[in-house]
C-alpha cells in the first residue's frame, strides 16, 4: 500500500512540474515571437517556421529570403532536399556533371523553374547578390558554367519552385506568430545536414519538445517531375 501511495505522490509531483514548465515555456515562447517579429524581413535573413505552423508546404521549414520589397517577397526553402538529381531533371545535363547535385524543394510556386544559390561568386550581371557572398540566379548560362567549372556542392544549391508572398502578406504571417525572422548563416544553407536545420534552429528559438532527426524525411513530399525542367 505504501508503494502505491509513493507512486501516486511521485506522479502528482511530476504533473505539477510539467504544468509549471509548460507555463514557463509559454512565456518564453511569447517573448521569442515578439523578439523575432521585431526584426523586419529582408534579403539574406532566415524565416524559421514556428512549431505551430501546420501548412504542409511550410511546416518545419527554413526559408532563405532572396528578395523583399514593396512588390512582395521571394524566398527558398533550404532544408528540404529531394531524391531527384539535377541530371535527371534538367535537359542537356550530362549525368556525370549533375549526379552530385540533388534538387531541393524550394517552395510551392513554379515548380517548372530551377533556381540556384551560389556562394563565393564574384559580381556578374547574370547573378543577383542576396547578401554577402551568396548570389541568386535562374539563368541557364550560369548553370552550365558552374557545372563546367565543377562548382562544389558546398557552394552551389539547386531548387525547384520557390516561396512567394504578395506585399504585406508575410508581415501578417509574422505578426500572428507563424515565423521567426533571424540572421542567416550562409554555411547553414550549404550544410551537409540540411534536413536537420529547422530542428537545430527551433531548439534555440523555442526550446522544448522531442524531435527525431531523419535526414530523408522530406523526400517523400517532393513529387517526381512530370516532365523535364528547362531553366530560362
């Protein structure tokens, strides 16, 4: 009987501790959301999806903002690699040149377009500088040149589709707590562990919760291409 009583007391204490921790976590979460929302979106920043964002296109995503102005916002999801290789998706690419480059799911808009993030590129009229040494392009001439130069995987990423918001839309989503806006580390974009990036960031922004890291977890969400991509 004494053993049962002790068990009941222990469970009760654990429940009280859980309630207290939950209340503390809620306060911290609200503070972090307020702090994140105070940073205005701008090119070169990360959007980190909150734990509560349920939209399957953006749940557990990290988005690198490429452009943000009065016309709207464009960004690329950087933590959803697919099993589709560049050589299998883009016409005219030799298999040996494109087999080292998987295509990432960049977002739900315009899956027929391949875009690129390039690191450590010199200024070029065919490239748009996003921030620092990170550049953006969707020009086929750039793609061919980078493959010919054997640009390494840790300095080049290919994306199908992108994320887009009309003017004012992203600010509304940030205001209701869908996103954290944080400084972006370029090395994280070209990391060898891209699928775990959201988990690593959200644990710093909103600690708590158990997460199992599965590098290929998002691959199933990227549908195989119906045709072959033809970047402009």
